[in-house]
C-alpha cells in the first residue's frame, strides 16, 4: 500500500470514528488491555 492509499484509508477511518462519537458519545467506547502483563 503506497503512502497516498494509506493516508486515504486512515482519513476514512478517522471520519468513521468522528461520526460514531458525534452520534453516540463515548457510550460505545470500549478500551482493551492488550499487553501481556495486564498493565501497561
């Protein structure tokens, strides 16, 4: 994936998150701990 394609996909993802937060606030946000020890 070249630089322009990656930037376009990143921008689309950012817009999707922006729309989600505008509609639902942080109510649907879930944080996952993906570190092995459980604490980063």
